[in-house]
């Protein structure tokens, strides 16, 4: 029985409850005192006669079978295991009492004490073998030192791919949402691992082998709840981390490398032709070829390059139409940067490297948990890449980070379009307000998702709740509010510096600043450059230059800025940048001074 003893020593009542249920274990303890049981066939398999039934005990214990009609682990099987465990412990105690050396008496006494201590867990004190008083599952104490080594090893070794498949696409997103929001289940370790999933309300019991684990959804196979329970255990054991799981959220993209190289070759040839020809001799037909290259980029899956060529199209269109906003040096910088990017694309070795340069048509949105957002401003845009729409800027109350939501639509081929109409569209996340009303309220997003630039997804999985009016105060904008312009350069401009080849704008989000000037000069509009300039000064006379280039969209903003009082300027919200040694700002909104 020594082999059986070694296999049965870790089988306690929690494990038996795991393979059956609490009621069956209670009944088995009661029957053990009333119904005789006899071990009839010691060997590779043990047959235990329990009353009129015959139980064949096997390992794993979930494979044990009974002659009664029950197809699951019945009370006879549990009683047989209890009898077998008690018999094995008695034999082990008897072996320990045999005299072997001078110290055997002390060993026998210790063995007896050990037997009493072990039996104390299954019998009431002074009961002479009465059924054990079963504890509720919620009374089981969690202890890091009490983790079952067998089942924990199996849990930690379970393949992530199988767990992800069992959870499913939408379930995986929901799990990542909970993990990002740190909504953890209650995990208790004994001979089994009990995981209570808070939001779903299911209880999973993980036991060795894992195939015999149970879930209150009553599915025998690896259900989504069991898979999530295993993932939570792996996270707690630091076998996985949240960053690894977030990385599993996206799918690896593949490209037809021959088609990519052919497209890149056409791009490079045309850019070289533009440089050889020179701006003054470039034909207006170049616009058609730039549009063709944008379409080729789209068809091959090169999202960024489609945008690059549409932006270049817009720059050349400004040149041919003799628009005042056109600048030759900007165009040359645009062409040289694009040529370098095309060269890198042409020499990409595989799909993974191509993906780094190609970008995506749709961003990968990752769960970020719950967000408490303050609506700050809405900005209408018409980009060089052929999109127009609105961007709403939010400030997160706890982290003080900027988030944006963009409602955009393509307008490359539209003629005579009406501007500004999309502002009246419905807000996302199930909120019963318009898009422009988002800047008047504070909202809570449950299960929010955003990309690497903190652009929020309008996913139906994300639910919004209006928490109240905006009522912006100086405490809400701490870290982004400046009345002393000397702090702007080290705190904002310094961290904006990027390598010249990198994408325009921060890859970590668009950060706005609030600037409260002490005074300002009168706005000046340049007829030659078609640009408005408004110098702002702090109390020490330090300058920030507000600049707005004329367009139909900006005409109203320019008229407003021209009427600003020089003695009582408002607070400006905008994007700041450094050019020609001067700090400049593109204003997104102006507002009154903040309440304290």
C-alpha cells in the first residue's frame, strides 16, 4: 500500500469536493460509519466493496467507477476513497511502529502523533469517527504557502494559445478589459484552486489533472470560465504579464513582398523624377500619378504610404493653385522624408519589417480599463491626407492624461461638400447626447479601449455614463496649465523632440496645454502668407506666438482672435511646437479663467 499512500496523501476533502460536490462528500462520511466497506483486490487497481456496490478506484481519482447507475463520482466512490486512504494511513503507521534501531520508540510516538493530527482533520473531536463538519468554500483561507504544487504546475504550464481559443474573440477583449482595470477574481489555494470570477458570477475549481476541473456553468470541457481562471492564476504566479497578453491581442500581418517591392520601386522612380524635373517644370499631370500611387499603396496594404502620397498631392495642388499657404521648403522636406521612407520599405526583408513602415488602416485598440473623462474641447479638421471630421479632447481625472475621440470621414473624391454638419452626430458609447455636447460633461467609460496614441475606440463593448457637468477648475488641469511661459520649454517642448524621420506628432498621444497670458498684442494677419499671428506674453514678458493659417474652416477662428482684448486676454488651449527658435501655438479653443 506504500504506493497508494503516496498517491493518496494529498487527497483531502477540498479535492473530493472538487471531483464531486460538498453534499456527496458529507454523505460519504456518514455512510462510512454505517455501511461496511471492504478492500477486495489490492493491485494495480483497487476494488472496494461498499454495501451492495463495487467501486474500482483508479488514478486520477476522477477515473474511478462504481457499479451503481450513476455516471459521475457518486457517494460510493468517495466512500471507497476515504476507506482506502484510512487503510493506507493505518498501514503506514504500523510500519513506523516496528523496532528498527535505538530510536524507534521515539519515531513510533511521533508517527502516532502524526496520525492523530491527520485524523483530526476528518473527525470531530471525541466523536469516534463521526462525519467531518464541512466548511463552506468561502471559509477556506488563502495562503501563498498552501498552494498545491501538483495543480499549480499544470496551471502554469497550460498553453496560452489554447486558453485564448477557449475564451473566444469577444471574451478575450472582455478579459483584457478586466485585467487592465485590475478587476481581479478571488483565488483560494488548498489541494485545489478555487477561482471566483466576480463579474460573471461563476466559480471554477481547478484540480489535478486539469481535465477534471469543474465550473458552475456545468460544462465538462475547457469552458471560457475555466480558461479565464487559469489565466488569472498564471498572472498571479507571474508566468504571464499584462503586457504579454496585450501583445497577443493583435494578429501578425502578412504582405505579398513581391507586390510591396514593385510598388516601392514605382514610388522611388517617381520621386526621383520629381527631384530631377524641378518644381517649376513639374507638369500638373503629376497630381494624377500621385493619386495613382496612393491607390496602389492602399491595394498593397501600405496605409501610411497612402496617406503620404495624398498629403504630397495636397501640397502640389496648393502649388499649382498658387495658394498663399504653400511653402517650397515644406514641400522639399516632405519629398525627402518620403523618399527615405520608400527606400526603407524597398529594402524590408520580410512582412514583420514591412509592417513597421506600412502602418495600419485600422488601429489596434487595447483595453485600458475604466476612465473618468472631462470633456475639454472639440476641433474640426480637414487633413492633407483627405479626411475631415471632429476630434474631441478629454482629460482623464486620475492620471491627468489626454485622450481623444475622432469622428472622421474620407473626402478625397467629394465635391461641393458641406462642412460642419458632422458635429451634430450622435456621441459614441451609448450616450444620449450629440458629439459637440461631450465638451460640456464629465463621463465615465466602462471597459474603455484606445490605441498607442490614446485615441479612444467607439466599440460597442465600451459603455459610457454621464457623471455631471464639466465645471472645469484649475485643479483639474494641473500639470497642463501655464501662466509662467519659462516652464513650457523644459516641460513640454523638450519631450516633443523626435528624430526627423519619425511620424509627425507624438506616438503617445496628442497633448494640449492651457496658456494664461498676462497680456497680448493686437493680432496681425499677413496677406502674403495668409496667416494670423497673435503674440502672448506672461508677466515677465516671455512670448508665445499663436499662429493660424487661413482656410475656410479657420475663417471664423481668425475673426474671433482679431477681436481679443489686449488687456484681458482669455486662457488659450492648444498644441505648442518650436520653429525658428520661437515657441508657437495652434489654438484649439479659448476659455475664461479657471475657477479655483
